[in-house]
């Protein structure tokens, strides 16, 4: 769980303005625990496209790792950034 005063949390309040609609869909799905393969099937896109969206999200939100993105997406989906 991230603390309320962490800089990374502050940069995510809210993430939506920084992300495209598709990136936001991927971000939410990541937060719900979907992997790239499942997400690709669900969205009707290739795994490579999912990975491209993940990299774009990490870049736009200045995240250093996939683990960090997964944790923040899960926290955001639980309402932690509200």
C-alpha cells in the first residue's frame, strides 16, 4: 500500500488526464489483475500492442517498473487515489 503523501501517488491524482482512452482501459485492466495475454484477447488487440500501451503508461506516469505500475494500478482501482 502506498502512503497518501508519496510523490508517486500525488502524480496519479488522477491519472486519467495523462492517458488516452485505450491506455486508461489497459491501466484499469492491469489494476484488476489482467495479464497481457488475457487483456489482448479481451480487447481484441495483439499482446505486442498491450505491451506498447503498458510502456506508454509507464512513461507518461513516470513509473520505473512494471511492478510499480501494477501496484499503483491496483491501488487506483481500489479507490486509493481518490
